[in-house]
C-alpha cells in the first residue's frame, strides 16, 4: 500500500496514457485497466478514511468508478480516475509552492531591530510604540510609521509590485526589503 501511495504521480501518468490509448483505439479493456491503475490510490485513500468512519471524497469517487465500469461505461471511469489524480497532483504542487513561498518570507524576516540608541534587540521584544532606526539596506523589522527621514521601500511581498516606493514621514511601512 505504501508503494502505491508514494507513486501516485506515476499512477496518474500511466492512467492518463492508458485512457488516451483506450480512447484512440476504442479498447474498453484498456480503459478498465486505466481505471484500475489510476483508481487504486484513490480507493486506498477511501479505505483508509473508512477505517476512521469517515466518508471522504475518495470514497465517493471510488463508488463512481466501480459503478461506471459495472454499467459498461469504462470511458467515464477512466477519465474520472485520471482527472481526480491530476487534480490532486495540481493541489499538492500548489501547496508545495505556497509552503516554499511562506518559508522564504519567514526566512527573510529580520530577527533583530535597532533601537534609536543603536542597541540591537530581538524583533520579538518590540512593543507597540517602540521606535527603531532602519539604516539604508536594512530590512524594516516591524509594521510602523516613518517618524523622520525618507526611504525607498520594496513592498513586493505585500503588494506584488517590484518597484520601490518612496516613504516620507508619516507613511506606513511593513517588514519587507528596503
């Protein structure tokens, strides 16, 4: 079972190729095979959820796949099993990219802030109302307002715009690259 779960992408690809072949050559047995190959990881997830007395989308899809084959509609079974695995693959890929982006933002966040007297403190020790000095090239350590001076701040992580914005006294700033 573990092997099948760790090779869902291969099952998806094989199911897709078999589905395409079955459709091109009008071979029902190839479509049934495609349903089995792509449907197996889905059915395993369905059974795992049933162990915990949970009705999952995988269970509903498995019932639909079996039902389609039993009523003589292997095309529907093969296509649904492939599309379900493909959708799952897209979701996992999207989640991985999102996690990576969040980790990148967390890693880029400053760990320390410079007090007005020049001493460095952990960002976590900042309190509402604290004033900090941000030197050229440093990262803004926390949300706040510019008290004096001016800076060009890149807010791409927040706004998506890569161009630096000029910030004057009174402007709001966020912990992003300057």
